[in-house]
C-alpha cells in the first residue's frame, strides 16, 4: 500500500511541476497539496490495476477516432443542408466495473459528435449528431478497449501492468 501511495505522490508531484512550470516558489503550497491529494485519492479511488500495453494500444485508436469525428462534425456543420439527424441512443454496457463505465462515459464525452447523457443499471444513454450511423458498433469497440486496459486477463508475457 505504501508503494501505491508513493506512486501517487510522484504522479501528483509531476503534474504539479508541469502546471507550475517547475517554479520553486510554488512548492511551499505544492508539497502539502500533493501529499494531501495523494492520501485523499487512496480513500476515494482504491488501488486499480491497469495494463499499460493496452493503454498504449488505446491511445492511437482514440486519437484517430477523435480526428475522424472532428472532420465529420466539421463537414456536417459547413454543409449547406446541415445533414444532422440528432437523437438519443441507448447502449447496454457489458462491463460492470464502475471505473470502466466511468472511463467509457468520459471517452465518449471527448469524442466529437457524442455526449453521454445518463447511465443507469448498465444502460448508457448517448446523444449523437446522427442516429443513422452505426454508433453501437463503435461503442462495443470502445468498451472492449477500455475493458482491456483494466483487465488482468489481457496482461500477457511482456506486457507492462501496474497498480496505482
């Protein structure tokens, strides 16, 4: 447990240094803030296993989807007929872990053209710009990527996995 606390202290310290551009004058408030944040994070978010290799596989997938989604939204907005068909889509999540469901919601909110509206009893409600698109296939793929990030079963020989 103390190693996890040290990892979180290090992570929050790096974030603090980045945010303050390494200004030494900020450490008088930064050190106590980092220590308190690390301790509170253990209370609010118990240690979580994650597969670093699966996370690295997800990053290009996410960046490509984000770029393609942004281009799609741009083309729709600048098209003279404004070809949008907005609506709500329900998607039954197959994963049950709250951290995985939260990550799916956050990823969808960052992708252009989608916005998570509600999640209740593993049913995700999403607002989309075009209900004619096969969004459920895309959601299943995102769900699989997220599940792999938090799954020990996908951690293979040579994979880097961590508990933080």
